[in-house]
């Protein structure tokens, strides 16, 4: 889960042209930056031994190509110690710690390396992990595996990824790797269970590629101590379509969570039975329905659980269900998320546009 994001700005300068024969005016400074180059990277599906689907992309870190788990529930590029072998990186003396909603806690230092994603590259600060444990309130977390812990590995020893690519727009003390490589916006289209083609991570999509997205403004100011920040959240409601019972609050998108979770439900609620038809409705600034994910509890990414979090409001964590129903556009410059419905899949979530 993300906490802080560092932004960088790239300046440009133009030289005036001087002619000995005649004084020509200096060329005008452009009002906008030149278009950023487009790049596309396949998103690979990785199946854990417990049947959970995870997703990875190839990233070059300090000259070494690795398969990094892509997690929009986290921020920053983070490497376990064994993954740092062969990486050309400069470690500094600044400590770096990071915690996940599961309670797993990473300790290490900030490093600096050149990273590449697709055809884009740039200098970035990264997290060189030295140790893994648990925060106090979660003593039995997956971090009890120590350095045997794998990112997105469900607490299974030796499974998951050795490198994490945190792809949300939240603030963190190390660089957002996509932005550091030169991405100004990106589209995530996850591979879906039962489909053979890989997914796609599109960096700097063209204007044509972003047409048809419904854009929603992010909620701001959310952060939990000890991890679990409400990065990239938009307002929404989860509705039981059989009983019309609903839970409403910030909805945090997360490719690193496979199930649907409702935290701090008011009034308290039990998980809905498998087979229950449900709708996850994302709302616009006027709290009107904008886009909807229709799903069935108990199928694919819709396994439901309820719990608590150290915050007062109700929180909705829908996991990968929205990504199976929609292509999702991330636009950090405008602080917005975009949704465009994908073709329906058998027994899976279905995306629907704005209510009429």
C-alpha cells in the first residue's frame, strides 16, 4: 500500500538564433512539453500454489532484467537482497522502511539505479531491502518468513516475486518507477483467468488510446499509520443486488489483492453468501453513479471477506475484480482514474458505463 510519491520535473531550454545578416526573432518557447514516447509491456500471469493469480512485468534495474510483481496497492521499486545481485546500484545511507496492509514490514536503504520499462528508461531511487519482519499489530504476518518472503506470494515460502513494482500514484519516499522511467500516464489491462493472451501495460498511451474512458477524480488525504494507505481511491458503494444492503466509502484499486474486502462496515455485516449478485458502483464528484462492476460473490476475484482497519470510515478493497471488468487509466498529472469496459468474460465481473 502506498504512502508517499516524489515528483520530478524536467526542464527544457531553447537557444535564440542570431543571424549576422539580419536579426531574426528567437523561436518561441513551447507552452507544453513534447509528447512522451509510447511504450507497451506484456503483463504476465503467475499462478501461486494456492490458486491465486498474480501479475508481473519485465523491468531492467541497473542493467539486470527481472520479472517484477506489478502492484497498484503499493508504491516504489523494491528489491529483495538476492535480486540485488548483478544490479548496478548505488546505496546511500538513508534508511528506507515500508509496510503492507498484511503487516509485513521491509527494512533497508535507498539505492539509486537506472531503470527501464519497455522502451522507456530513467534514473530512479529504489528500495534495497535488507530485512523483513512484521509490524507490532500483526505478529503472524507473512513477514515471519524473513528473507524467504516473496512479494505478492500470499505468505507461501519461496513463492511470489523477488522485485516489486509499486504502480500506484500515492506518495512514497522512493520514486514512482513508472514516472521515473518517463511515463506521464498509463493503462493497465490485466490478463484474465481462462484467457491465453498476456495483459498489457501501456505507458504514455496516445489520445486515441485514452478515448472512451470515464474519468473520476481521486479522493485525497488518506493514509494509515503502519501501512495500508488509501492511495488512488475514488468514492463508491458495494451493493447486494438481492437485498439492496450496501457499504459505501473510499474504494482503493489494488492488483495485488485477489479478493473483495469490506473494512469497518457500518452497520456491521457478515460476508455475503457465495452466489450473491453484487454491484460495485464508482461515483463521480457529485456522488452520482459513474461506472459499475457487476459480479457474483464466490467466483474468480469476488471471494468476499469483512474486517476492520485503524480508520473510522468504511473502506472498500475490491482487489482485481475492477481490472477484469475494465481497462484502468492512471493519470497522476490530473489526479484521476479512468475506466473503460472490457468485453464480458464467462463467470467473471462485467463492466457497465454511466447510468442514464
